[in-house]
C-alpha cells in the first residue's frame, strides 16, 4: 500500500462524509436562518421556536435523502472492498 493510495482512500472517505452530511446540515442552516430572521423581525426570543422546526426539517431531510445516502454509502463500501486485493498486493 503506497502513500498515494492511502491519501486517495482518505480523500474519498472525507468526500463521502461531506456528501452524507450535506442534506441535513444545509436544511438546518436554511431553517435556522429563516427562524432567526423571523425572530429578529418580530422580536420573539423563544428558544424552542428555533429548535422544533429544525428538528422536524432535519428529520424530513433524512427521510427524503436517506435512500440516496444509503446507496452512496453502499457504493463506496463495495468499491473499497473490491480494492482490498489490489491494495494488499502493492
């Protein structure tokens, strides 16, 4: 196993982890921004007002993107397992 292969596997792992977390993080970011804008306009400072919609939206994002996330993770894992003989031979 060469250092180039190790860096490639690490880069792929970081890329897939960024792809997996993007739907929920972007949803939480968007909802959080909208709620904070609403709170600043109406001057309502209620902590649960920001938490509950974010939790519901993140759950919905996981529900809609879950199938894609599972497919991406299975593809990555399958490719990694297929590379094992090549990596051990190097």
